[in-house]
């Protein structure tokens, strides 16, 4: 399969290049000028797919619709929104939550059987943090350290209430974070201090969380708006950085290489629409939405094109 006339965006360099992309099976075979017929993308922007680093089908159904809906419908929302890297694709993980409601012995037993990677939904409110402190007489980050969670490629989902000293400890263990901008905005929670994460060089991705809305363009705008109006510092994050966290960095947290290059799995999205700003990143983040995702290609398969599913499964 050859995708012709792709306006390929290099997120790290901030440049686009008109190329063809040849896919063999599920991987990228060649990028450049390629002879032969193919799918003409007519100069549309091609970029790495979004990484949904955490979402919960069951709670998203209840919170958004008041009842359980078909899991396929929520998966379809991810595909149509340009998600190529999904929390549910991640292998060999342990997921933990509500640890403040477990007895010390129960928590110890859970931690004894941890898998290679641990996602822990934790630190979203002060009550939860206070309960852990009361039980163990330690800071929550120190409890995670003592139980060996931080040795297991830990990913903190939420973590809104961690302070600087605790983040320093978590960063020393190469801990990553998943920010949930949509959930935080709906719940009135304060956002995690991105300024500290950046200074400590802590990786973070984005997730759609526990609501069915999946629009990474909106999620990026929420983060940028928070920095500008609440933190009063628009320099904390650029549109380019927001895109990197929503795509390549998020994919890496899930254990995938999201770059569009020869030998990698063919995972990318095609965007339609006009670039209304001189800056390509501003055009994507502020000028587009999930409705501009023209095509989603995952592992070499066109899963949707212009909102229509091209494959049954």
C-alpha cells in the first residue's frame, strides 16, 4: 500500500515534507518519492497518531450516558479521533486504584504480584493523600517507594496533588504521569503543576479518562489555557510541546515508538483542513478538532476514513 502526496510533519523539527509512504504488511517500508499508484492524500498533513494513555470504558459509559454501552462504540470514538496508541493495547501491566481503601496487608499482597509495568490512579484529591499519610505515617510518594511500585516503570494517572518534594522523588525513579485534562475540568480539580514536571524532566502523556469524550485537540487546548490563564505563564508549554506529549511522548509511556519512519509500525493520522496560522503547530492545535481527522492508520490498516470505518474489525 502506498500513500501518495503526504505532507509529512516532523513534530520534533517542526517541518513538513511532501513524500510518499509505502507500507508493507503492518510496517513502514519506505518514505520518499515512490513509483506506482496508491492512495492520493493530496497534500494533507500526516502526523503521528495520538496516544490515549488512560481511559476507562465502564466508567466512561456510566458518566457520559448513564448506562453501559457497547465497548466497540467507545473504541470507535478513539479511532475516529486519531488514537493509534491505546492504554488497552499495553501488555503485562498492573492497574491500581483506591489504595487508601486497602488494608496494609492487602496492599502488600497486591504489590507482591506486580507485573512489569504499573499504572496507579492516585493523588487526585487531598482526602486520598491524607488517608495514605494517616495509615502509613509517610508521604504518599514514600509509600509507593517502600512497596516497590516505583521500581516497576510506574505511571501515575492523575497525581494532581503531589507537591514538589514528592515529584522529585518520583522523578528520580523515572516515573511518568498521565494527565486527564477533561476529567479535571469537569471535576473542578486543579491541574498538576506542569512547570515542575518540565523542570524535573518527568514525562507525561494525556488520557481521556472516565468520560466518553475523546478529542485530543481540545485536551491540548485545555492544558495550554491552564498555563496561560491560571498559571499566568504561557511559556510553560508551546503548541509543539503539547502535540509531542499527546503523541510521541504518550506512545513511549505506553511502550510504543510512535515515530513515522522506516521499519516502524505504520501508525499515523491524516488531517484535513486549512492551516490558518503561519505556525503549523498553532494551526493544528487551535484550528482543528477531532472532526479534522480524515484517516486513522493503525499497524498498516486503514481503520477509518472521513468518519467511515474501512474495516469490519
